[in-house]
C-alpha cells in the first residue's frame, strides 16, 4: 500500500465516523418547555420525536412505568411553545407559521379537540403570552408593524375573541393577576427595558423600578403579599435594572397607586438569576441560578426569606422550570453534553428526582464533556469558553471556534450535536463567550454595544490565540464558525482580520447591518438599535462594521448556510455575500435549507447541515493530514 493510500484510509475513518455520528444525533430527539396541570398529574411539553417539534401530553407517574405520551396535532408546522391554562381546560400554543419566524397562537383542549387559531398567520406575527391566574383567558401580543405600536390582547379560547389589554412601543406582558385587574409588562429596546404594573380598573400604571432606570427584566410574577406585608399584591422580578447582575427583587403594590420600595431578596456575586416561578399563595419561590453556565436551584420562603438549595440536579443545565400551584412539585428540562433535553420531576418535600421523559440511547462513549477554560481578551477583560478536545488528541491540530448567537445568548455545557460531530472528526472546538454574552453580569453584556463592537471582534481573535497558546491548535488550521450573531462575527473575523483563519462557516449571519435593518422584521430592528446602532443616526458606524463592505479581504474557503424562510436575519444577507465572493472568484459554498426560518427545527435539515459542515471543515483543515 502506498503512503498516499495509507493517508487516505486514515482520513476516511474519522470522517466517516463523524458523519455517521452526525446522522445519528440528528434523530436524537428531546423534550422541553414543560407546563403542568394544577394538580401536577399531567404535563404538556414540546418534543421533536416525530421529526418536527410538536405538542405532547403525558401522565406524571412517580412510581412505576408511565403511559406513553400522546401527541396533540395542530398542524405540520413546528410548535415553539405551549402553556397550560390555570383551570386545566385549555392549552395555548405558538406555532411557527410555515416553519418561519412569524408565529400563530392556537388553543386546543388537552384531549386534542377544539383546536383553533386565534391570532397570527404567515403575514402577521402574534406572540403567545401568559394565561391569567384564573385560566380563563390568555395574553396575545402583536409587535409593532406598519406604523402601529405593540398591542396586547386577552384572548378567549372558547370563542377566539380578543379584548384590548395594553399598548406600547415594544411591550411584553409578563404576568396577569388572578382577577385580571393588574398586569406586569416590560417595554423598551434590548437591554434597555423598563417595567411597570398597570391597574386596569383605574387605567393607571406605576413604574416598578426607579424612574429612568433601564436594563433587562426577564420574569415578573404577581402573587399575594407575604404574611405581615402591607401590600395586597406583591411583585417578584428577575432583573438587572440598575444592578451589576440579574437578581431577585420584590415590592408590594396595590390599588389607588400604592407602591412600595423595591428590595433585593436574593442575589449572588458569582451567578445570575435565570428563572423564577412561584406557587399560587406566593409563599414559595423556585429560583434557578446560572453559575458560569451550569444551573443551581433553590427554594425561597417569602415569609422568612430563607433559601434552601436543591441538590441532585441530574444534568448540568436546567431550563423552563415550573413550580406547581401548591409548591410541592417542580417539572423542568434537564440536559448536558451527552444527553438531549429530558423532563424531570422534583418533589420539593423529599428532594426526590424522577425522570418523566426518556430520550433515545446514545453512544455516550463517543460524546465529549467540554472543559471550562478561562483567559483574557486583548484588553484584559476576563473571558471564558467551553473546550471540546478529541479524545487522545496529542499536540496542535485542526481546530475551530464556534460563536453563539444573540449576542446576548450564552454558550453552555448543553447537547450540541454539531460540535460533537466535529470532535469525532478530530477537530478541537472552542465555544467562547465573548463580550456581549449573557450570564456574566450587566457590564459584560453591554461591553459590545455600538462602537464597542470592535472589542468583540478582538475577543474572537483572543480566542484563536488561546488555542495556539495551549497548543491545542495548529495556527495555520483554525476555522471560525457561528450562527446568527455568531455568523456575523465569523464574517467580521474573516473580513477585518485576514490571515488569521483558514476557513469559515457562516450560519444565518448578517453580512451588512444596513440591509439587515432594511429587510428584517420591524419589531426585531426596533429592538436592536441599542446593540448595533440606529439605521439612520448611526449609519456610518453600521457601514464600518459590516463585513460585506470588506468582502475582498475574505480570501479563505467559506460555507454560508441560511434558512429559506428566515425573516429575522433575512435570506438576502446570505445571498449578497455569496454573490460578492463569487464575483471575486473566491472559494465559497452555499447551503439553503428549505422550509426553515432562523432556527432549524426539522430532523432532515439538522442532519444535512451538520454533515455538510463536518465535510467542509474536514476538507479545508486537512483532517488526518
């Protein structure tokens, strides 16, 4: 056998194994977004076990085998959220119209009967909000478009009638009181929101936090005031408004404009509050903290303010927790690098964990648990990332950066099949949290706003330098890859720092921020000005940081991927950069995923994407050579 034939065999073996693994993981369905009945005996959730995310309902059985889950069929389009009414009579669902970005709101009986679409269609986006605490009506919000402001309504599931509830610039209703008199909403651009309580009886609203203070408020709950408090209603917030990190705030509120002062009820210097839920009486809260990407759970007694850690979480990351109305049960999603999302039940009294859904068995021996690494940006800012190292890797070799979207998202130790497939091919992957990522405090998440975008570009370069310093990567064989904002960072790295990377993969990224603003959904563009800049006032900046304007500097192989129905980052962002590079006779490939929007939800799309990325990078980085 010749040396060439021997090398070819060595190359084919890991690549073939990686492509096989990518195909297997595309079928590794999960379960997420749980919502339960008041008695905690049934749970509805989303699962892609049929190939596309749909609604499923299952009995909660804590001893012995549970009956199989049953599917609630609405349409063939992906379902993106589900919520059970407080009176248990209805489910409300958000459905991705045609598989795209815009969603419809549907209601259906838990037995699958009575399904009806009450808001939204392919040409009109409608957002699903919370149910009232009585369970009789559900919030539906239409974002601003066509010169109109955001409008929120209360929808009647039995008749489909929508009654006006609130109006604002970019409002999101977070909770509605039992009698539908009070509601909590946030308004404002990304990272610059303000929260108010609206008294519908007297048509007045009161700011919840100091006047003029803005930030991010992700959760707000209206519950009865704790024993001994002067307010009849208490508001609990997960917010970083005027604070270094997101924490639990509380304040009393009542009729006739009564409003107490906000107090910090729970805070940590090493973690951010990510989720909050409460029982009906307002006596017990469930808190989920994000500590450098891993999840930690606590119970909070609102009368004593005692915090009780919940141990034994059967995975690294918890998502979408739900506390039962009596406070005795928690249902939440749990996942880790070697397991897709599964649902678990926790008895808050005994601390016993019980798995509700079971994902298919996976070849865990082939899946890597990443290591958290710490390093510094070029200006000294502390950064972290998750390092996926091929088993047995010895010395520098092919490597890739994986850049998450957002930018206010966060890379965490979750189930990421594409990265696992790359590692199986012999490619080391670093998934960094560059500045602008969430989970590390208010200052960090705003460290890339507007003209500070250049500092985020430098963080990408610092991440590549780390791989070289650690001798994990051959400096001539490092790729840069990412999706959404991460795809934009990929293009920026190639255009503004030529010579650093050997290849790139841009998945649904922006190539020109001026055309992004022109073509994106109106409410998405309106919310983005605080991060990227205003399309008119800051046009010079937007042009300066748009990779398309420096396309001639992109001189390494590039794979561009985009969903056919993407109206968040519109399809034109991909087409124009591909056209520019082809006109320059550069090495560029293009993959368009049919029937997909900004998120790729169908099994066949994921399989095609992951296998294409593995094949592209293996060839460009000389895997096995």
